[in-house]
């Protein structure tokens, strides 16, 4: 695995590619030997891997950190808007829009 070849942080993204639904990929990442750390996200969740990378880079980059903060605020607002629509209209109307 590439994590053993680099001193840089590595984020593993397990891929659903077999009959085991990605669990085999997940296990191959999380069972790296001691001394070979790998951050891991959910199966087929490259989006979260990218967001984690931005957060890691944001430690040393104020612009990235500010943009990550904005993304989180926008996401929160989007979810709260959807939740309010669901509360107001009910789940059937929400799903049939």
C-alpha cells in the first residue's frame, strides 16, 4: 500500500468492487501494520476523503480553512432548509416533489 512508501498523510477510500460490498477494501485499509497510519472514510465516499484532505491542509492555509468553514455553513443551511420543508409538508410531499 502506498501509505508505507510516503511520509505524507494518506486517506484510504474503500471501494465497493466485490461481492463483499467494499468490506474487503475497508479491512485492507484499517488493518495496516503498526507504523503505517492511514485515515479511512466510508466505503465509496471519496467526497469525505476530499473534505478531510482540505481540513488537513487547512491547518496551514487560512484561505482553505475559511473556505471549509463556508462550505460547512452552506451545508448546514441546506440541510436545515430541507428539514423545515420536510417538517412543514410531510414526508410524502417531500419525496414526491
